[in-house]
C-alpha cells in the first residue's frame, strides 16, 4: 500500500506508514458508517459503508468482505424500516 503522505510502499495490512507514520486506512469504516447514520447523515453513512466494502474486497481474506457487506446490508435495512415507519406515521 502506498502512503498518501510520503509515497513510500508499505506491506498490506499495515495501519501506519513505516517511514512517516501517516495512517494508511480507516480501521473500521463500517462503524464509522453506523455512527454517521445515527448522526442523521444516512447518505454519508451509505457512502462510507460502500467504501468499507471496496476496502474489504482488496484485503486477502474472506471475512472482511463478508463483515463489510453485512453492515452495508444493515444500513439499507435500517433505511427501509425508517421509510416504512414514516409512511405509517403519515397514514400511508
């Protein structure tokens, strides 16, 4: 992985650049997405969840993509539940 700060190459899975210490990736973008949802930013939450899925697919394991997809699904499900509740509240 290339460091966005200094451009040096780092092994996959590293959290911080070995040369300059810059953070290489978010540690848990799925949880960030969840927090954005509860802060009232559903569009930003879904965008972050999609970023988490894209990041997870670049990793060399099968658990990470599955975990990220589960959280993205939960956010979509939550969006559907909120929409249904709003419709019921409006008498629809």
